[in-house]
C-alpha cells in the first residue's frame, strides 16, 4: 500500500502550475481547510454468468455495513478515510471484512485519484434459483473465503479548466458559481485479485459450467484510457448538481487460478465504466454534499463472464477553516515537493 501511495505522489510531480481560470464561473477555497464528516454506504457485487449457453447466472454480494469517516481538502490534496462499523455475522448473509481508502492530488486541469478496496466474505443473493426447498429463512449460498483486492490509480484531464471545476462538486475544494461542463480524458492503472479456496461456481451449478467450474480465482493488472463528459448545473446560486460518465478501454494481463492449483495466463481487452452523480449546497464556509459512485468492469474469458461492480453513496457535512497563517502550513507550501504538485 505504501508503494501505491508513493507512486501516486511521484506521478503528481509532473504537474505544472494551474492556469488562470474565470472567477465568474468558480472560485477557490484553497486558503482554507475544507473538513467534513462523511457517512457512507457501499455495495460490492460480482455477477457471474456463462459466456455462451443457458446456464443459470449467479451474483455474489459483500455484506458490508455503513462506515463513518472524514474528508479533508486543502489546496492540491484531498483525502477521504472511512472507519467501518464492526463486522458482524448475519444468519443469511454471513460475515464480510472490508476496508477502503481514497486519495486525490491535483487541481482543475489534471487530477490523480487513487483508491484501495478490500473485501472478504461473500454471499449469493440469487441462491433461491438453485437451492432446493428455499425459504425466507434459508441462508444464502456463501463463500466466506472469497476475497477481492482492488487498487486503481486514475488520471483525469479536463479540457474546460477555465470554466469548470470537478473538485467543486466532489470534495468542495472550490465553489462552482455558474453552470458549466467539460470533456474528460482519462488514463488508469488497475490491479485486481478475486480469489477463493474452492470453485467460484456454487456447488449446485457446477454441472452447468463444465468448462469453467474449476476456476477458483482470477487476477489481472493493466492500463486503460478513455474519454467522457462531466457537467454541473448551478441553481439558486449555491446549490449544484453534477453528472459524470467516463467509459475506458482497458488492456490487461490476466491470470486464472484453478482448483487443481494450476494457472493459465493471457492478455485481454475489456471495458471499464465510471459514473458519478452529486448534489449539494456550497456556501462560503458551510457545505453539504450527497454523492454516488458506480464503477464496473467486465472480465470475460475461459467461458465465464465476471462483472465486478462497486456502488457507494456518501453524505458529507463540512465546514471551511482558516489555516493559511499557520506556520506548519506555510512550511509545507514552501517545500520543493509541494511546489512541484
């Protein structure tokens, strides 16, 4: 994890100073520390189906209760940390262990985002389709050893940086005061590992998956690029609504792990979709933000289609504090590394 954060920081050294923007469209709050309380609900789902044929599909979900944390945004750096509620076993869904971390560095021209997610313990919400004599009290089919590790570094380039601020509507480091939009160019690195001790295919369905029932895990890493669009509507001066949609083509090296402990490797191309929405209120000091994120991608190969999907809903209640004259802040901003961000 430390190497991941270091790589993100090194990438940001290439950023040059942000160009002048039109202050009739957005204004900075960067002389203040934007600090907010975060309440979050997340859903991590892995849909599996045959690449061809009529075998019944199934879908693993993580039983991950809500989390509480904070968001801190100052000048060029934005950090969000969530502290999960204590994981407890559910009679139907089992137990999921999980953790999340998100970091963003950059401005309104170029922005880098880094994310880390870990989940262990999944249940199949479609168990009623294949468990005999299923009732409302019957436990779902569970894979308590199934783990999902996910690391993503994503770079954004906003073409309309003079009139549009992405950070104004997702970390409130700026205030968008007039409606605007922008094309978005992206480049991303993704490393993901799904692994279980036994087959990913539920035992009652393995006869329907003769070519892929032996798969117990898949790992991949690679690079991608894409183009999308983002737009913010400002109304009643301080209220805003944003919609962002960015599809990407991803080239990856993939490795399948089999139940006999063999492995197969190959190179694949796939599609990633990142969509976001936010609604909020942003005054000079006080801000409120409701945001939703959905990123999904497709892992298709070995006669099996795997579609991981992460959905999060976040509520932020925040305030902007004066810190510009603090000595520690002045020292950090004068450092060589910080000046190159």
